[in-house]
C-alpha cells in the first residue's frame, strides 16, 4: 500500500448487528484528506446464553464482505464484549513458559465458567514480571467461522481484537500509568476494569439496562468495597458504544471522564497491530 494512502476497514461484531467502518486517508498536494463510510447491518440476534449467539451476526457479515474484495485495506474485527470473557490471572513464579501460562489461564477460566470454557480460544496480555495477567477468551467456533468468511470473500483479515483491548489500544496514551477505572458500556453490557500503576488489578463484566448511569455508580461502589484500598481510584473513563457526547453520571465520589468515539483512522499505529491481546486472523 502506498505510504501516501491509508486505507482501513474496521468491523465491529455484536450479537445483534455488524458495523463496517471504511476509512481512507490520502496525502495530496493540498495536505491530508480523509473520508469515511459507516454501514450497519442488523442481525437476527441469538440467545446470548447459548453457545453460539454470534451466528446471526456472522451471516450478516458474510453478505457484506464481498463488496470489499479486491480493495486493499488494513482490516480488523472488533468483538463486542458480549462475545468475549475476561479473567485476571494471578502471577506465579512456578510457570516457566508460554504453554504453562496458557494452561494456568485455562484453569482460571474453568474455575469461573465451568465446562463451557473448554470450547474457547485464549489470549494472554502480560504486563510485567511479577504482575497479574489479563486473559481473554472467545468461542473457538466464532474465530474459525470469521477466518473462513474472510477467506471465502477474498478479503485479508489482519487481526481480531476484543473490544476491551481495542479501546485500551486506541486510548492508551490517556490511560497509560493512570490509576483509574475503565468502563465500557455496550447495549445491555458493562465491562469495568481497574488499572493501577500500569497493571490490570480488577475486571468485571455484567448485564446492564438503559438506566446504566445510576447502575454504574452502584457497581463502582460495590467494586471499590471489594478492592484493596491501596489501589483505590477516583477517575472513571467511560467509553460508550457508537455514541458521541453522552450524559455522564454525576457523583461527588467519582470523576467521570468520557472517551470520545473511536477515531475513524483506527489502525494508524503499528503498536496497535502488535498488541499481544490481538487474536490474529
């Protein structure tokens, strides 16, 4: 691809819809020029308690992908938090290599989620030696079906990322080394994670409804009560799916800060492409 042209396709996959954001940036004699198209495809949402709530969204994606064949672009798929599970994996000096770390992470998932975790593909995001790791799990059937869909459409897939890690990558400069909560709000779902001195120290995912502003304050109070006071944080960075300015909660105890919608150029940073949580296609 020409160094004067940046062409990206970002696909956001949720159980009930697929959102395709195609952006192009060109360097011309008059400077940089950007353009963007955003197409949403509703999907017949499956039961999210079932083993494959993503099948309707995959069918919608399969219909949309062929129009992008033959157009070189950097392509990433971002998976809704409703399709991903996360656990915090404690540090252990007894683990000697990546295989043992993965096996230990799978043990942690088994303890939390039971037999269903056996069908999931795992990725680990290590921080530093001696620090806990954050692990993500996705239905292996979904990852296989995505790769097959892109192969069939003749579109190259560069990466598959959980939404939590995509948001963190996009806003890592604002979040780096901050002692703060990161709240990801999607329709019907909240992921709440705590960062302290560059480490993930707590993470929780749960269902929410349209009254999430009041729910968020109550959830924060509960999580703060269960968290070591030594890692307490007041700042709460809020990212809300597909929304511009939102009315943030108001509370004297918390400082709520909105993360702007994901920038259309999305994949400009090569650091994002190498992020260890990315599930490579």
